[in-house]
C-alpha cells in the first residue's frame, strides 16, 4: 500500500480527504492516473497538457522531490509515502 | 452583472431596473477569474478560473453560481509542446448553434466546445497555421483575448491575438487569414505588417455585422468590410492607447473605449476617469464622466468594460483598483456599485 497525502485545493476533488491509500501502482505517472479514476479531474490540476507535473506543484516520494529522481517515471513500491504539494510561490501578481 | 477579479468572482443582481445592485460572492475565493459570462441560450454561467499552482480551468453553473462543475479543460494535443496557461476569453456561439462555445487561451489558440462547455477541442487549422511559430507575445502574454462570432453567419469568426493581430475564418475555423491591413505598429520596422500588430479588443457593430471596431496598442480602428482593411479613427481621443472596447446595445454607431495615457503610464489621462464614446461611428469622440470621482487615477483592463442588451443600454466598467461603476443610460451618468473589490479582470452583464 502507498500512502498519498494531498493538501489545499486538491481536497475539493477527494471529498476533503487528506490521506489516501493506493495499491498496485508502478510509478508516479500511474499513481496520478489511478487518482484521476477515483477523483475525476484531479490529474488536470497536478499535470499539464502533456502529463508533466505543473511548474508550481511538487511531488515528493519518501521526502524526495521527483524532479531530483525520474520525474513522473519515479518508481513506487509498497510502503512508499507520497506528498503532492503546492510550491512556495507568490508575490507580484498573486 | 458578472465580475471576475484577481481573487474570485462576484455576481451583482438588480431587480429594480438596474437602480440598485446586490452583491453575492466571492465564488472561487483566491482564484483569478479572467472571464465570466452568461450564456443566455443555455441559461449557463461559464467562468475562466485560474490558479497559480493548479492551473487553468473552465467552470460551469446551471444555477446562477450556486454550484459549479469543472469541465474537461481545453488541452493542446500531446504531440506538441504547448500547454494551456490561461483561459482568457469565453464566448458563447450563435443562437443557431446553441451548444457551441468558444474559448481563447494562452499561448494563443482557439478551442471549441460542441456540448456547452463540457469538452473542448483545439482548432486544428490555427494550431497548424504556418506562421504560428513566429507569433510573439505582447506584454500580457501570447493570448487570444477576443472571439467574435457573426450571429448571421456563424462560420464567420474573428479572433484577436496579442501581439499577432486579427485573424478571420469564413468557414467556421477550417482556414484562417490575417486581417491587419492598414493597422499601424510603432514597434516593428515594418509599420504595416501582415501580422504582428497588437490588437487589444475587437467588437462588432450590432446591426451591421460587416462593421468592426478595434482598440489597438497603436490606435483605434474601424473596418467597414468585415476586417478586410481598417482605418484609424482615433480622431480627438486623448490617447490612442487603451484596452477595452464595447458596443452599445441600442445605438449601432455608439462604441465605448477607455483611453489610457499610454503603455508607459496606464492611467486615464489628465487625472480624470472617463469612458469615451461616439455617436457617429468614431468621427468624433466625447468623454462620459458624470458620476465618476475627480481626480481619479484608474486603469481598466481588457475585459473590464461591458454593455448589456437593455433599452436604454447599460454600460459597466471595473477598474484595476476594484471600483465597479454602472450606467443605465448609455454611459451618460454613472454610479458606484462597489469600491472595495479586488483587482477587476472582467465584467459582463445580461438579463436573466
């Protein structure tokens, strides 16, 4: 089982659940696809038109940013913990 | 009256002939609402909702904003490199095509929905237009901000792109050509290029669909032949520069603009807030100021000016500093509806 923690805006898609448990997923890309099957539309908030993680969204696997690993192809295994978080950003127009 | 702001959407309703307004909202608190419109054909509200982290979306409401549903968003094809950054404009199609809705996005592209905004399809012809790799953005981004559908001929579509110019399709979007003849640019060596002009807004004459008006970075223009060519009608306006433009609902010769000092100073000239209009298709202009505070240092963004379809015609304007004004007599006098809104990005109005 993989634990997935989400926050903020995404809770509108999950019925306000912050913590999810997902099984049988190979990597981050397939995890987001499964989440989208459970909560339609959530993928469009996390990924852009090419299924790449949006610039101001960060996905961490066991505390490591997937951008420092294999991005959306980062492998997942039983017991992993995934956080999907908005980045620290803002200021000029926000 | 539908007001999109930097921090959410507000709905203002009037039940006494537009004398007083009651506010509700904000909807989508904290989100940028680039456009919010009422589709009278489907009794449907559509909003462009943008979140800096979670991206753009189109939201739909069949109960006047009590509840919203996010549509399957417009997306570029996976074989390309582009990704939708913002939805700048949502435009319902013609009465004869009740489920057709268009949206214009950044980077500049046209999407069409054939199911009242639930799903969107990219315009392939524009996507593959031979000049598209050479399109360059204006200061606000490479955005498609204007979509005009000819009510009498829905296959006749004009779009406005900053800083590309006006494009027209006579075949419902199957093919496109530029329509920038005689439109001046001061920022290119070629002062009258085929494309690369910085159109800010285009409106269509309500009774003579072949007549178009254009507020441009470099002037105010009129076309009497459906955009085939343009002539400068700045005339006595205090500035050629501005963003919004709106056509009066009753008087086809009357169009409204909000001149700003210039791209170097984006406030209305001479410390006065004024909506300028014309009663003779742009030959002469005069300011409408009754009811506005003086002095004033307001700026109005591209979608910040709107008219309704009532008689006498209503005019509505929202400023970048959150003041919302309404007129129910063609702009001859104005009243402050709200002075405490966030930065106003878009205003539209409709009877329901």
